[in-house]
């Protein structure tokens, strides 16, 4: 029997959206969704330490280190030693990485808007409900930390 609870359906939807995003980004920009997420997070946070990036992504420090080597070799990010703490590495987007973020977001937004229209979903109502759920989740997480 398939669990069709709202929570399960949401997880299935997010899983499929992630897979679709990966296919779209690979086909049009030759980058995986996983790599693009690194760039999206860096664009949102600005220059941060490698450890802060790992926390923001929910990945281990070694996994982030490996991915950063690949992204740096492709010219999307740069890392420098922190002047305040020599053992920390600061990570930031390069102009090429910033351009990839812009192009990736435009591409994914276009396809998402197309999906919403095909599904007959009002995008503004969807955004409002998603924001409401997101804010409730953040507030709950903050309470649980106290």
C-alpha cells in the first residue's frame, strides 16, 4: 500500500523536483544540481568558511572539501586562508560562479513556472503557502534548540 499522506507526498515531490532540476541543469548548463546547490548557497550567504558551507548544506566537511576542489578547478569558486584564523578557509563565488547561479536560477524558475501552469496551480498562492510552512518550520526548529 502506498502512503499518500501529505508529508509523504511532499517528500516524493521534492525528490522528483531535485531529479528534474539535475536533468535540466546537466542538459543546459553541464552542471549537476548538487554542484549548483553549492553555488546557490554561496550566493545566498556570500563569503563563508568551508565549515559554515558544510553546515548550510548539511554535508560533512570532507565532502565539501572534495566538491570545492572540483568547483575551484572549474573556476566557479575560490578559497583563501582566513586572515583571522589560519586554519580556516574562506569560500566565495568567482564571477563565473555568479554567472552560473544567475543562469541556473533563471532556467529552473522557468521550468518550475511552466510546471505550475501545466498543473493549474496559482504560483502566488503556492508561494504564499510555501512561505507560511517554511516560516513555521524555522520557528519550530528555533524553539527546539532552546
